[in-house]
C-alpha cells in the first residue's frame, strides 16, 4: 500500500543522486571500489545465512552479482544461480523442491519441526515461480519504481522458497537483477545492498517475520516421518498475493543507506589510501605490497606500528621514520579506519 515513507523515498530520486555522485569519482577509484564492494556484498549475503565462505567461493558469487541483470529471469536461470550458490551439492537436493519446506527449529527431544516460516507447497512452487517470472517481466516493461519492483519480486521469491537451499542469496541477487534491468544501477557497478541488509539484520528479520508469522495461523500442516512439514490445505494464493509495503520500505531504507553511506565511505577510504600510498612512495619508494602491509598493520594497532612489525617486516625503517609514518597515517585517515 502507498505510505508517506514510500512517497518520500520515491521523491528523493536515489538513482539520480547516485549517478550524480559517481560522476565526480575518478574512474580508477570507482573501478576499485566496485570490485571491493561487490565482494563485500557477496560475503555479506553469505554472512546473513550464517555462513563464512572461503574467499574463492565469495569471489565467485561476487562475480555473479556483478553480472546481475545480464540474463533474463527464467526458471533455468534460477537453477543456474542455485548451482553457483551451492558449491557442494552432495547433501542438498538441487532444483525445485519435491518435498515440504520450512524455516525454523526442531524440538530437541522429539525432533518435530517448530516453524517460523512455512514455504509454499512443493506442488505449487513451480507454478508460483512461473507467475513470479511473468510478474517480473510486466514490472520491467512498465515505469513502476525500480525499488518497489525489486521488493515485490525478491521477497516474493524468498517467501515461496522454491529450493531446498540457496533461496536467501538468490533472493538478494534478484534485488540486484531488478535494479540493473530497470537501469537504477549499472551492471558491474557498485551497489552493495546486502552489506546494508547485514548492517540492519534485526530489521531484516522483522520484515521477513511480518509476513511469515501471521501466515502460520492460516496454514494447516503435519510433521512428516523425517520431521519435515506437509501442508494440508490450499495455500497458493498466500504466496501469489501479498502486501509488500513493509518489505519495500525496508529495501528503500537499505538503498538510501547504500547511496548515502556505504558507497561514499568506501570511495573516501580509497582516496585516503591513495594519498597515504603516495607519501610512502615519495618518501621511501615503498612497493605496493609493503604499502598494503603497512596500512593493515596500522589499522590493526590504532595507527601505530607494533614493536614486532618494526623488528621484522619494517626493520629497515628508523625510529624517526616510523614516527613520521604514524603521524601521516593519523593525518590522512583521521578517525575513519580506527
């Protein structure tokens, strides 16, 4: 439904704000910030799911995020995305579910399911996804607001929960997909909305629960022998038609945070890093790998080089040079990395 908050967000024209801001950023800085923030977004999407992926896995998913919007949304594309998300499928039944699904816990004594969210009946999942894809194409063909469109499609997908695993990350990928296809964000250019979602994880859970919790009262189910859930009544319309107001407000808040905070902070950091690097290069002709080490060590130790580092990696520096470097670091970075 239409709310004052959504009207204010739409009137702010964040897409134009972002484009205007990025036009003033040096191309090299923008490319590096894009690479870092896409990786940050990838890691955040795994962290939201309670996973800590290996760097290679996060990089691979980051590359996928960077290509969001390139391919049209189809069932085959969703299956491809699941294959990219699930690195080891030995213990996961891939593809569209052929059994019930829920999110929640199991009773420690009996093992019976305690659902917080009950997924769409597996018999309805593919038909619902067909409808979601058709709805997505209709949204893309109109001038309906990009963020509202992304909220409807992405949250619609995660509420259906068509797969046994990988739904959450694909749900957040779909946000990137819609924003890119709508021209809100450029393909391959930084828009780390998952990083903002992670920063507001409690609000994210509340937004998901605002749909899932009331729905539990309308679903009849029983536990299966393997402690899964079998839905006993017709529930398709609950997933086909839902009020996405709270989800849209939340997503717009994350978009605003991304544009006003996350992207500018990363760009600022890279500009500061380059200034500090120029100082080290001019004064000490320090190679890039040593500059990166220096910055990391100074960040870890509140702007001071520890005795251990001074005696090992940076033994060639005099005490006065170490003091000068620390002072310059404090001057350039101020409090941004402390």
